[in-house]
């Protein structure tokens, strides 16, 4: 749903229109009857699934342990120093 509101009204009652946007309604801000801006909620960041969290945990642990290449072992920090 969309609501058109004059800029003066938004300026006077910004908190109210932010709450409206947080609830999912889009607020179109107008100046002299013409749309000039859009106020809408920020989409939440994507959350990782359990499998993705587990894979990330394993990868981070492996990076902390370092990588063994026979005679030469390096970790993430040493790799980035080169």
C-alpha cells in the first residue's frame, strides 16, 4: 500500500511516518503535489540457514588452524602478508 504525504506534514510528524514505513506501508513524499521522495522500511539482512552457519564455523576454525602444505604451513594472516 502507498500513501502520499506533503513534505511539510512529514517534517512535522516524521516519527509517525517512520512507524508507518516500518509496518510495511510505503510513504511517497510530495512537494507542491509532485512526488519527490519515497520512505520505506529497510529489508532485514538475509539470515544464514543452520547448514550455512555450520559451514561458516568450520571454515573459520580451519583458517585459525592454518593450512599444512608439507614442509610449509601458513595461516590466513601470513597468506595476506605476501
